[in-house]
């Protein structure tokens, strides 16, 4: 291939132009890092966070995801014990300043408050592994994915096949998110996805996210869009503001029918029934009791897995059921709500 920078000129140049020594160097707009990182280019950066993830999701054949949210402050038992012992050892060092000692003690106290989440890290890991294996092995689920509501099936990339209909997807962080990615990654041949957000105190995603499926967003709203765009189920472990934010965002989308119905599992019933008074929300009339009853408050891997699987089994049975003469084809094969990119 000819070098486009060394094409023979159709006209005769003067010597100074031919040797290029006196020519003013230039930079194209799309290669101008100062411009692309400026306030003026914010719209372009936003568009990049729509287009680039879409291309990668298509290239990896992602058709559906199971979202898993949960606290980044949680730890597996071994990691928790190691971290606590490290902080205790630091407190025994005589050279610590008073300020450093206070900071270390504060960190230790905060960590101990989160100790109760250690078992839930193991449950999240086991549940993700089981769901991933089911996604890989269930032939009926594979066959049905072409008929289940799927935004991606309406575009030219729909022919990209995936051997894994449902991919465990997290925020890519530590704690319960890392546990979910670790569980999915433990299944041979499985993919695991992480959609991170740029934070000054996190330097990358957890190591259990698959190559090519590690995303980092600058804008929370573009991250939320892609997290929920192909979500087919939601698992929410105990967590704080970020976890609550994602939960209520998705519940609102489901309530307003901006997305198709999907199963929502809340891991650790004691936590979720304590921090949120669901019955009060219904009693005050701001949500319906039906919406509360649609949630699965699960305390075991079996409860959560069976709830999600039964949702898909019901969808598959509905798709395979014979269409009665009174049911129009349009109603029998209704498309999911339209969402424009």
C-alpha cells in the first residue's frame, strides 16, 4: 500500500516546500487531545461513550446480561481477616503520628462494621457461577434468545452469535461486584463483564472481567444506559448509595415500561426489609403492593437462582404456547419498547 504522506505532487513545488523544514505542522481535530478533553468537546466525548461500547458489545456477541450490584466495601472472609490484621499491626507501630493513628483506627472501625457482609460475598460468587453455567448449558434458553425481547435483534449486528445468552455484568469494582465476576469467570469458556466508572480512588477493574469487556465510563448516565440496555435480570446485594441508585433506576424503568419485565432479586432479606420499608411505600399509596410482591427477597443461592430461572422458563413457555385464533400475530410477537441510541 502506498504511503499517503509521500504521494507525488501534481504540481512543481519550490525547494522549501519539498523538504518540509519551513512548513507549519498541523494536527487534525480528531487527534487533538487538548480539544477532545476540553469543555467544547463534551458532546463528542458523550457520543464516544455511546458508540464505542456498542461496537464492543456487538463484537463480543452480547445479547443479554444479568446485572449484579452490591457494596464495594464488602470483602471475602480471607481478605477481610488479612486487612483487619494489617490495620491492627499498623496501630502497634510506635512511629505513627496521632493523626495517622486516628485515621487508621477509623478505617478499622468502619471495616468491622462491614464484617457481616463476608458470607454474602461467597453467596454472590456461587450464584453468579451457577447462573453462568446454566446460561452456557441450557439449550432451551439458547434457542429462545432469538424470540425473547432483545433490543439488539433489530439492528444489522443481530447475526453475531453468542454461546452465552446471559453474561454476568457488574460495575467492575471490588467487593460483591468482584465476587460476581469471579464466580462467572470460574466457569470454563464463560465471559464476565465489568462496566466501571472513573473514580480517583479506583485505578482499574477487578481482574475477573473478561478481556474486551472491561469498560470505563466518565459519565454516569452513559454507564447506566449500557448497563440496563440489554439487562434481562437484576441481582442486588447489600450496598449503599450507588447500589440503591442503580436499583431504583431500573425499577423505575420497569414500572414505566421503558424496558421489558425482568426478575429482580434482593439478596439478604433482613438488610433490604430493614433499610427500605417496602410495605410503607405501598401503604402510603406511592407504589403498588403488586410491585412489592414482584420482588424476590432471597437468602440462599437456590432461592435466587430458581426465581430467575422460573422467569425465563415462563417466558419460554409463553413463546412456545400455541396462538389462539382470537390472538392476533402482532400481539403474540410484540416487540420490546423502542429505545433510540
